[in-house]
């Protein structure tokens, strides 16, 4: 197994570690640790793609596992944000709908006649991912500070900032999904 695939697997293994810390409400630094775990996992996403492209070691496993690891990580983070009351359920529905739709188009394209095609992420997809990761990191960092700094306890602005960012994430996610499906509609039209 090459290094990029090991990094992808490491990201998947960090998901339960993240869940562990966001599930410890009585442990004051839990959200700060969860934030660090998420940030490290997010960095492995950049690193595995960079190494795979630079060294020319893109594999079928990587093409499958890398987006799966990303979806697991971000969906879990947004799910816990929804449970905390800072991410509206509609935002999570938009995120999940986009991911299922894009995954469906990718599967149809991969099975297309002539050997199939792997569709690379476009600018909107990358912006969506960056927006999601920034929102998640900011939320868990601010919520973590609220748990450990007495002067931040009771402040409502971190939740307000997060709610606004979540709706921006929903907008970027919807636009990227629509653009992706429209840009690859020939695979849908020719699918049997």
C-alpha cells in the first residue's frame, strides 16, 4: 500500500477518534482536541492528493477511499454540530443530497462505455470542501474555547457566526452539486 492510501486510511481511522472527543461533554478540552484531530485529518486529505499526483501513484483504491474518507469526516462533524444546535438540519440534508448525487454521477461515469471516466473535482467542489472544513474547524475551536475560558462562557456570537457559515456551506454545496451534475449530464443522458 502506497503512502497516499495509508494517509487516506489514517483519515478514516481518525473519524472514531473525533467522535470520541465530541462525545465527551464533561471533559472541558474535548472540543479543542476534536478540532485538532479534524485539522490533522483535513491536512492528510491535502497531503495524500498532493503526493499521489506528484509521484504519479493514483490508484483505484485511492479514487474510491479518498472521497469516502472526506465524506465520513465532514458528515460526522456536521451531524454533531446539528446536535449542538448550530447547524440546521436542512444544511445537513443539502450536504448529504449533494454527496449522494455526485457519487451517483461518478459511478455512472466510471461504468460508461469505453472504459469509463473518472471525473475530477472542479473549482466549485474544492471551494465547497474548503468552506466545509473552515466552518468545522472554526466551530469546534470556538466551542472548545467556550468550554475552557470562563470569559467566553455564555457568549452567543460563536454560535451565530457558525450558523451563518453553515448556511454559506449549504449555498456552496448546492451550487457545486448543481454545477457538477449539469457539467456531467451526458453520463446521465446515456446511462442505461
